[in-house]
C-alpha cells in the first residue's frame, strides 16, 4: 500500500477539499515494499465532525499498518462509553450525544493478540461549522470523492488496498425546497483517464427501500438527492459507491458514503395527554409534589430543536393566590408553592401548561399546550356539628325497634367519606341501655332507636346527652373540637297494657279425689295501667282439658266442678295445667293469660291387677311355673310391694294351685298336684297393695293347661288354639254364627213362600192344560210367568182366596225308596278292633282310650 507523501492527512480535510489537496501537493510515493513499519502511521488523528452524533455513526479511520498479514490486532478506546473501534480501524460513536464545544480528545489502543505488543494514537475531534456558515462559494462547489489507488505487485496481480481513512459524512438538511434532483458530490476514480468506468451506489435509499431517494450518474459519478428528506423518518443513510469497467469488472474497492439528515425544527412538542389529572390533599405545605406532565418532540432530542422547557401559562381559579403551583421547566414536575389549599373553598384547579422546544426560546421555539386538572382531596378538617342544641321525640311504652328522634348534623368535608361520616354515641341519660343511635348512611342523620321496652308507669321522660364525631380523627393542627354535643328529650306515651297474673304460672298442691263444688284457690291478675280510669278486670277460663274447674269472673276464685283424678289421661307427671284469661275494658281492650298448675297428690284409690291376664302351663308338675306381675295405677307408697294369695273357695283352687311371691311386684303360680287335665282354668288371685289403708282385689288369671313335650313346649295345638280364643274372638265367632243362622232362616222362609206360590198356581191350572206329561215347545220369548202367574189368579173371580183350606193330591201309602234308617252300621262298634290307633301317635291316644279300652 502506498501513501501520498507531502499531502495533508485526509482525516483533516473535508471531501470537498480532498481532491484539490491531492492535485496541488507534490507527489512523493513511499511504498510498503521498500520500508515497512508496524503501527499507526500518524501520532495524532484529527477530524472535523458535526456536534450531534448518532449511535453507530462512523467518524474516522485510524489506519493501523501491519507488516505481517497474519497479525491479529485488537483495538480499544480510552472512552468506550462514547467511542468504539471496529476491526478495520474505523471509529464509531458508541451512543447518541452532543459533543462539547471544546475539542474532544481520546486515545485509541492497538494490541497484538498473540505477543500482547501495544500501540496507541491520539484522536482529536473538532466541531464542524454549521451549514449556514459555509460560504456561498463552497455551497456551489461540488465536492469530489476519489477512490483510493490500487498497487500492482511484480506478479502483475491486482491487489486491493486497505482503506486507511473514512470519508466524512455528508450533512444534508431535511425539508430542502430543491430544486430536485439536487447534486451532492461527485464520485470518481483516478483510473477514469485510462478506462471507461461506470459508477453506481447501493444501499437503503438507493437500490433498497426506500428506493430512488439517491441517484448517481453512471458516467460522471454525480450523486444527487431526488426529494426532500425527513430526519424524523430516517436520520442517516449509509450508501456504498462502486466503480466498474464497461464489462462489469470491479476496478476500485467500494467506498462508504454516510449522508446525515440535519435536523430542522419542524415539529412542535406534543403532550402525551391533552388533559392531565392530579390530586393534592387540602392543607398541603409548599413544596408538596402534585403530578408530572410529559411532552415529546419528534425533532432531534440531542439538538436544540428537541430540547423542551415547561411553564404554567394560567391558573383557574386564582384564589387564594394566582401562583399556587409551579412546574419544573425541564422535568414537568408540578409542586405547590403557596399555602392555603382548602377543599371546602376551592375543590379543583385548572392549569394551562406550555411546552416549548429550542430550550424554551420564545422567539425561535415551537410550543404546544395541555391542561392539568388538580383536584384538592379532602382531609378531616371539619368536625360534625349538630343543627340544634336540643332534639325532641316521643315513644309509646313497651315499643321496641322504633325510631323516636332524628339527629341532624352538618359537616363541610366531602360527603360519604370517612371524614364526613358521623358516628353517634350517648354520653348520659340512659343508664339501663334502652336506646341506641344508628347512622343513616345517606343523610348522615343519627336515628335514636328504642331497643328495650319502656314502662310509662316507671319512666315518663328521658333526657339523653349525645355526641357526634367522624369515623377518622381530625387532621393535625385543626383548631376545632373533635366532637359536637346535643340533648335529646324523649317523652313516653301511656298505652293500655295487658293485665298480668301474679304469679304466673301459679302452682298449688292438692290431693286427688277432691269432689266437685270445693274451692280450690284464687287466681287473680294485676293491671299495670295505674293512671288510666278503668273498671275491674274480668276472668274467664281459656283451657281446662278435663273440664274440672270454673273461675268466678269477678273475684277470680277457682272451684272444682268434677272429681280430681291423678290417674286421668290429662295429668302428666302428677301435674294438671289449666289456663285462665283476664281482660280489661280499655281502648283497645287488652287481656292476659295465666296458667294454674295443680300438683295432684296420690291417694290409694286403685286396686292392683294381675298382669298378664292369661298364662299357659303343662299338665304335669314339672315344668309348670308361671310368672305373674301386679300392676297398680297408684304410685308409691300406695302401690307395691304387693301380697299375693289364693282364695279359700272354691277348695279346688288351693288344691290344684300354689302361688309364691318372688319380689315386691312379682309372683309365681304353679301346679300343686302332679297332673291336671288339659283345659282352660280360671284361677282367682287376691292381690293387696301397701297403701294405708291397703286396697286389694281379686283378679282372674286364665290359665291354659296343655300337653307338653320333653322341652316343656305345648304340643296340644288344636286344643290350645280353641282354648286360646279370647273374649273378643269368642264374641266375634258368636256374631258370625248368629248372622249365618239368620241367613239360613231367611232362606227357609223364602223357600216356603215360593212353595206356597207354586201351590196356588197349580190350583189355577185347568186339568186339560196339565203339562206335566207333555212336551212343550218354548219358542216364544214373550209372555212367560207374566201370563200365568199371580196376577192371573188375583183377577180370576173363581179362584179361592189364599187363606182358605186347600186340598192337595194324595200320593199314596207306599214308596219305592227305602227308609233312611237302613243307613246303619253293618256291625256294632264293639266288634271293631281299635288298638291300631295307639300306633298313630299321641294325637290319637284319646280315641284309642275311648274305643280300644274294651268294657271301659
């Protein structure tokens, strides 16, 4: 690679002056093949660039020279946050920022990755004058960009030359008015003198979308822009210029051309919201943060065109001060600057906020406005206050859950908030807790409510002291008392109350058996209305299940009208209940009920009875015990223990049976003899209780005696069934037999009547019409008995009357049928042998004994 000796460094020259410098400077070539030294060819690199830098924007090429093509060098910047170096030595902006007006200086380091050998060079950047400062001559003069030369080695092979400099970017203002196409620079190669070349550009804006913005004359290399540019859409274009011969062969290495679109102040600031809403508590101190408003500008934020400043144009309302708020002109933070925020006076402020670019320059900057609505939020700086010092109400006695007074308060705080909601409490006048105060959530009124009955005869008036306060405490520094107090005067109205019995229920003790007409007790009621003019109470009976009692309507004296019986079905646990009614003549009439409880004392008025009343035992002595129990409707001491004994008569009872008491209520009945023939026996048993005097009765125990097997189970089933029929079953059987006999009798009467009618009919028939031996043809359905019946005889004047003596035909003295007496046994019973009945089992034993016993 060869360097042009005697020429100024290309990094110091703008593209417009580069060609002139190359043409005017004496040319002395020093080639690498003659002398090679690894390192930076310059000690200091200078570059003139625009103040505003974009991230990734190429600035210059430090052009490191290496004599060994295999050497791998790594570049680093002393300011890595602002500048970075590519592998080819091109220096780029690491971020978007604006350079200081003073020259910027930093160091580029190059280090061999294998040997760690290091080189360094100083880079100085200066601010390029603005576009307006160029002379009119420079503007009209078209700059030329010349491709770097290539060298030929002795092998005559074309070798590409590494670029050791970067063409400064072309700065083009946005929104240019033309005319278009507008020429920018001319691209040329110094080989165009010997070859016919063709020039072209590639990249976004040329042959890539958006295409056609930049064009190049293929012959002259003139690069032009075809339309106005918009920095807000594309801030820079990176193009690559190419030079080829007519055959399309590359004759130069492509060069990079960067076109920066210079920002113009063509966009106004825009607020993110047209209306901003914020809040601030009332009473806030100066310096309290309220809200932040934000605007954006589409212009370059690193240039004055995009630097915004905020200010407040107006405040409404302007009380208590026209400058209650201020705004940070850079951040848009709104804070309070004056005291006196009072929601009860001003609930909302409206601010007009202006944002201006060009750092707020009112002459050159563009502006826009938005509205900030600041709501003053409520704090509890006002306690509730009663609207009156005394409130009045009235309530009928004995009423509960009724509102007797409405307590009204005023509160200047925001309604339906904890700072406005009132809570009421009683501070005096209600020691028994008969009242409570509820809060109406809508009106905030206090509702004085009765929760316990009030007796007019005891309390005719109440004077309550009440207090009202908010749900939250007052804010600090408020010079008001935290609560308000008032008095509530409540009058109790007398009403007609129900009479009440004393005591209720009333309990008395009385022996049963009290006869009708005896005075039992006096059960009276009291009228609580002492201040009402009323007549005496009247009494009546409300409930008397057994109908034993009556009450005097005036005196309340209760008298029996029937015998009191403790064993009655209406008595439960010795207690009988009756209910009585007492009524007054008030308006409206009222009544009360009272219960009389009579505890009935037992007397020995019931004899004991045997239970069960039927039993079964075997014919033999063992086993033949039957357990029986004595029952008594009376209670102790008029019941058990009981005494059991058998009567003296008839003598067969004690001869056949014996009874033994096994406990106070139980006894055991058994056979005294060794064998008793099967059957049903009525055994009378005398049972005596322990009353004073004792009471006894004779109970009949129906004992069924039957044959038993070896286990003691009764086997005489038929006889047991027949014997086991109770009284009800026997009565039912007798009724069935009687009904059956009546049916049979009715049938016989009907048959006899039918025979009489038949005989009467025979008398009316002419002998010549006798049809007994004739064959009759019954092919007619009419007539029948209707023609020849009783009606014809009744209408026949020659027929004899029914009550006359009739003569029937004599049948003769003989009969071919034998006498029924001939149905006798062919032989007498004595001639039969019935011993085989003994082989048929125990059921035929009786028959065998009866017929097989011979003379017996």
